[in-house]
C-alpha cells in the first residue's frame, strides 16, 4: 500500500487526520497505538525524524495533567501500597537480568539496559542509564525496540487478563505499574480498565520512576564511571504539584475533570506517535537472545507481581 501513497503531502494529511482522530473519545489507548503502527507499516511516517523529541514531552505534560484528577490521600495510599512490591520487583529483575545476560552471553551494556528498562520505567530508564554505561547506538536502539514491542503487547494483554481474573481497580492499577515497562503503556492500559485503576497505576509508576536515581548511582560504581551525571525525572515534581493544587485549592475542582480528559487525550496521541515510530524493519533488528532475555524478565515480573497482588 505504501507504493500507492507516494505523494508526501497526501501522507502528511492522512497522518494528521489520524492524529486528530486519536484525540476524540472514540479511540482507546490500545487502538491509538495500533493505528500508529498500522500507518507506519502501510504508508510510512512522514514525521518520524521530528516525533522522537516531542513524544516524551507530550507524555510528561499528559501525566502532569492526570495529577489534577488525584487527591493527596489517594496518592499517598497508592504509593504506600506499591512500595514493597516495587523494591522486591526491581531487585529481582536486575539480579535475574544479570544472570540471563551471562547465560546467553549478551553484551554487558545491552543486558543491563534491558534489565533496567524492565525493572523501572522502560524507555525513560534506558535513556537515563545510557550516558552512564556508554553503550553503542545499536545497543540503545535494540533495547528500546524490545521494550516498546513488549509494551505494545502488554497494552492489549493486561486488560484482557485483568477482566478474566476479575481484578479490582486498585489491583489492576498496581499490577500495571509493576508489570508494564513504559509509563505511557502503564497509563494507557489502566485508563482502559477504569478511573480508579488509572489513579493507582499513575501514582505507583511515577514513584517507581524515582528509583532511577539510586539505580543510577549504583550503576556508576558497577561500570566505574563516576563522572557521569544523573538524569532526574523532574516532571514528577510537577505531577506532585498538580495533586497538591487539586487537593488544597477548591478552585481547581471546577476544571480539574476537564484537564484530566485533555490529559487522557494527550496520552492517546502519545501512544499513536509511539506506534508510528515502530516498523517491520525495526522489529527485524531484534535478535533472539536479547528478545528471549526481555521476555523472561517480563513474564517473571508479570506473573510474580500478579500472584503477590492477588494473595
């Protein structure tokens, strides 16, 4: 089909219309991701070289907007509930990732990127750790491709399993925050399940993202690189500020729900953009051993955290 739409202007118009459609209530998070991927496969992404710099910014703005739908007591309760599971899961994934890297004889940097991406927050963790361990461009691209591929699968699989097991909103939100790599897919899956699941998932996942800081410090010593700077996810502070404003200033009650709706639309657009940056060519670059390592880590954290939450 790509050959039938060779005109660059036509491709841009189609892409723009699809992006606008993702802002409407008719499109869910998984569909937005699938639509982006479908366009990338069939007509190509005419804006691919520009989107990467805006995806994370749009995601951060959307997450801050979701803060206006939370009260402080809800956020604290969610954070408290997920703390123990967060610590256990991060330690387990990092240790297992190191072991699998040796078993499959993967390059140290690649196995570490896959492990930290699975353990903390996907692409954001990979981006934060990369300047410290100094992997090759190919290793970074490979780790990101694997993480984003598994994220895409999780966006469809998690809600399906959640409904089969009749998980509560809080249980599902906690499971998403621990078992799904990237923040965008965590929020996307949770928003499809329900508003309470979304609140729990967002809060626990962002609290989990703060573990980038101690993990980065430990990484400096593991890779003997004390000159690197730690990349702190500062947007989380704005998320906390949004929660405080919504909690202590009643004036925000008037338009807090509107901001939340806009934030969810922004999230759908983010997932559409992420899907449009994937392609068959990118997926073909994924090797069997790195993919197998990532899948084992993902299945381990998914099943382990689910059993912990249910019991």
